[in-house]
């Protein structure tokens, strides 16, 4: 009754709830896409719900994506939301523990290391890591077997990313203590830490110890590189050591170390969840896995030579499988911003007040039938120009895609696109190209080695686990694998 009586006509409609603090936390948390769909039917694209006591305003659709992701710095803040989680994990003075203008400079430094030239060196590193993983891992011994895929792909992701982005010396430490330390750091990303990040809970103590230990490890490498005058491979650390902030201020060692942690952590969950989904989708549609194999044979030759960066461009279906998987399984389902000033929603009487959090869900527009016919169908072929289910994205929206430079290079504003798995605007992902190279290489190498199918031979696909900040397949997610007979 209170909710009906005290309704403010200038505020978005509020999703009905019984308890003021819990609000819709549980219905949202169990299945965010369903929650968005149900409430869109009742309230339209803009509505408010209570998430852990906080008024959270969702704005769906391409206009909502634009409103939130391209919000002005005086209107919206990402750091205000994320810093409680990220600062204890990454460390001080980087990403969300500094003014946004500093983050923009840091993103520029990180992006400089992610060039085509660097990717050329990454493809052999990643493919060798994948091959050696399958040779040494007990779960893949013999001609066939059943395996719970996500934990294996999490390992492949961290080994390949750490080796490519952080070099051999860091990668080798993952075989020793570093994997356990990163695991402890990861505990800091439990959603419960949104409210209990400060508490002296056992996992927070372990997180803090891990943060100090890992940061020291990177700082020791920096010191020894500096002492020996060694420039090493021109890897991420090299670039950060040679970058300067405005006014010619060098990047302090502790910030380099913290950025190294941030980079690895930012990519880990999203890339590993995506590679798991790709493999589970291939197991549910083995025909596509065969098409991928045939594509490689056709484009690269029957002897399948060692993979090179240039080869990736010759494998359009391999690329489409990643694109289509990110359309249906974007790992970041909710992007949040704190509202700093009352924000009128154009074309309506509504104003989002300052005590609200804004929530964008680009995954929602990526499964809108208006743009993607048969949206629930995982169909990598839809990305071919004349496909039956080809995206119906207005040509002018794609062509006139606005770009903008926030200080870390030209990025798409994503204003017209319903497909934004890497976000848009100021906080857009800088890891997109790296993730693509990493995923394309992993997929190509796995396809060379294996045939997958669901254990029961069906085309079923497992449900999604939304319990952590990044969505991923529910576990165990077991599939049947068979080693491909070499010609
Ligand atoms: C930001 C997605 C891989 C580094 C983002 C955002 C999204 C995203 C949606 C925007 C978040 C926001 O607006 O609040 C993904 C997906 C990936 C992926 C789907 C893989 C499939 C990576 C990798 C790296 C990385 C591999 C590092 C090498 C970053 C960084 C930001 C970011 C530094 C910027 C955060 C900010 O400016 O606030 N990513 N990402 N990501 N991502 Fe990624």
C-alpha cells in the first residue's frame, strides 16, 4: 500500500516487493535476464528495484545502454560502486582507487601493449600452452573420456593470459604458489563482499595477504629488470615501466604491480566463462565443431601447421562462434553506476534521483528479437551477411557509429548497437582484442585435438550460474570428449 500511495510520478515505477531491505534482491539474483524480461513487460524499459537496500534503476534497450554507459562524468560514477570490491584486490592508486582521469591514462598505458605486433607473439605462446596442457593433464589421458569443463578452461585461461601478457617468469610461478594466491585474491570478488569487504573475515585476511604477496612479486621483478638494465620482451610490464603520466611523471612501481594484478583479474572470469560456454555449445552442437575443423583444413591445409596470428583472419566461423557465444552469454550481465546528479530521462517525465544506482544490461538488447531473429538460438552462422537469422541492426546505426576519445584512444560509443558485450564509452573494455585472440586460438587448438558431445548425446545446454559477479555455466558441466584421429 505504501508503495502505491507514495508513488512519485517523476520517478521510475518501483518493482513490487514485501521487505524494504531485501526488496527484489533474490528474484533478480537468481536470474537477472528473466527478472528484466518480466519487469519490462510490466513497466517498460525503465524501472526501479531494491538490491540489497539500494534503489537500483534499470534502463533497458539501446537507449538505456547509451544513457548509462555514455553518461557524463558529473552524472555517473563507476568507481563509487566498484571500489569496495576492487581496491583490496588490485591494490591502491589504480583503476577505481583514483580519479577517473587517471584511470583513462592507465587504460592508455595498458592498451599500448596490446598491439598487432604483440598479438603476433601471443598466438604461438597461447597455442603451445593449450597443447602442453592437454598433454600433461590427467583428465585428458587416453582416447576418450568425460570431463567437467569449466575448471579446466579456467586453468587454460590463466596459463595462457599470464604467459602472453606477463611473460615466462610470471607464468612459471603459476605452477608454484601464484595460482593459490590468485585464488585467494579472487575470493575478494564474492558478491557478499559488496557489504562485507571491510570485515576481518578469514577470506578477507587471505585476500589482503595475497594482494601484498603478489604485488611484491611484481615489484621485485620490476626492480631486478631495472637493476640489470634488461628491457626484456616488450611485454606489458615493459610498457608500463616506460609510460609517463601527464607532466612527465613516471608510473610508480606499486601502481605497475597493481595494474598487472588488475589486468589478469579483469580478463580471467570473462574469458574463462566465455571459453566454457563455447565448448559447451560445441558439445551440444557437434556439427558446428566439425565445420570448425573443416574450416581450418580448408584455410590452412590438411597438415594443420602451427597457428599464426594471420591465420585467425582466415577462420570466420571460428570468430563467429565467439561472437555468437558472447551474444547469448555475456559474462557481465549488469553494469552499474552511482548517480551523482538528478538525471532526466529524455522523452519522458522521469528523473533518476541521486540516491539511485543505474543498471545497464547490454545482454538484454543482444537477445531482443527485434535485432536478432530467433534470439534464443545459438547460431554462429547468423553473423554471415545473408544468413536467415542475420542481425537486423539498422545499417545507418552501425555505419554512423559514433566514436570518442576519453584519453585511451578512439573507442566506439556503441550508441546505436544492441550488441555490446565489451561495454561502451569511458569504461569500455581495453581487453577485447586480446580476449578475441586468446579465445580464437584456444578454440582453434581444441578443435584440432578433440571432438565433443553432450554425455547423453542430446543438444541440451546447461543453465547459468548468476551467483558470482560474472555469470558462468552451472557446475558440474560435464561433456564427453574423444581425441580426433590424426590423418
Ligand atoms: C571493461 C567485458 C576481457 C580488461 C570491461 C567492460 C565489459 C568488459 C562489459 C565494461 C565494464 C563497465 O562498463 O563497468 C569483457 C569481456 C571479456 C573481457 C566479455 C572477455 C570475453 C578482458 C581482458 C582484459 C580486460 C582479457 C585485460 C587484458 C578490462 C579493463 C576494463 C574492462 C581494464 C576497463 C574498466 C573501466 O574502465 O572501468 N570489460 N572483458 N577485459 N575490461 Fe574487459
